[in-house]
C-alpha cells in the first residue's frame, strides 16, 4: 500500500516546484499543504520538521524525507520508489 505523502510548500519556491514535479513524474499521490492556502501550515511544518525550516518539507508515511535536495538524492540512490510504495527505506 502506498505511503501517504505530504509536502509543505510556499508560493514562488523553485525547490517546492521541483519536488512537486518529481512526485508527479513518479505518479505519486500526494497532499500539497501550501502556506498560500492556509498560513497555519507554516507552524505545523515547523512543529513536524523540527530544525528544518526551509521549504519544501516532505513527509512520506512516518518518514521525514527533508527538502527537495533530499528527495532527489533518494531518487538518485534508487530508494525513492520503494519509499513511495510504502516500503521502509534503508538509509
């Protein structure tokens, strides 16, 4: 069963667009939590991500992936597809 994917974004963020683009290319169903839609998402993201204060912040199931660079690094390492499919990623 695919993992639930949530991505916190803000308007005008190129890294957010790149991360969303990769998820779309992977045909992954995700929920985009945009601060343009609800400013409270920013604090929610800070609460969940801890010290990670940059956009985007990506969560796959219970795993905090991090930002765009981390998402692309998982893809380059061949680990993203398994994570999106709900399998545990071996870091």
